[in-house]
C-alpha cells in the first residue's frame, strides 16, 4: 500500500487540493467544544486537514506512510509534527492525546488490520478521549467494483483494497467505545475524473473511562 500512495502523491501532488474536508470542519467544531488541546491524525497526507486543526491552536501530530506526502506536509503545515511510518504501529507517538481524527484511512485495510488500527488509535488517547473517523459507505458509486477480497471489500485498483461500511458494521468496529454520534456526510472532491461527491460515513465516539 505504501508504494501505491507514494507513487500517487508523486504523480498528482496535492491530490485533493488545499481545502480541508467538510468532516474536518465538523470535527474541529466538536473538538473545540470538548477543549481538545492535543490530537493525532493517522494517515495525515500532505496536511490539508491537519492545517485546519493546527491553525485553531491544537497541537497536532500526524502519521503518514507516503514519504512524498510527508515532505509536502512539512512545508504546507509546518506546525504539525508528522512521522513517516505505518499507522498500524503508532507507538512512537506516545499516549495521552485528547483526540484522534482519522479521515478515509480505516476503510483501506482488511479486517485484521482494521482491528489493529483501532487498537493503535485507542492506545494513543487518554480515558475519555475522543475519536472522529470517516470511511467510505456502501452508498459509494464504486461499491462492488473490482475483485472482491473480503466481505464488502473490493480492490478496484491494484494495491488499494477498499472496505465499504454499513452503519451496523461501523458500530461493530467501535464496540467497546461510547458512541456519541453517527451519520453520513456528502463530501465533494475534484480530482482525476473531475468533480464528484463521496457519501462518507462518520462516527464520533469516546474512549470509555
């Protein structure tokens, strides 16, 4: 997967532009109400979302598997500290963060690694810490396209599996947390084939005390 993403960032640069996702704007609103001061962003990319949080005065730490994206991020959002490594082992980041914001990363893994990513994220935050995740939903136009490799998981592009979450599936993934809110948000993008809208599921949860 690291080769796929690094080649893509090399070829396309800031793939999704510089404007943060609508989900990041909403997460910032929620985190601000809760007094979040220190947070982690797994799969932080080139910083289009981290810069929103860091500009709001939150201390942000990112983890990114693409070296090219990390180099972009260090110039685009120099306030955020970004580590070049896999999100499946974030132990280098330490613990006791207030929150995790994870944009469209969880669905890029098979079942075993999705569980591992969740364990890693929960291990980074303190008791009562917050999690805001977005994932592809089963309402995506691409759902069902490509080679099926697991339940609701398809490889439409070589080296990039995608799992499409139903609400029930997403809630099961967050079993053991206090789920505060779930929903679907239309998130517009303009890259590659032109303007389009993703139907993203989001979940907002709290680590149990």
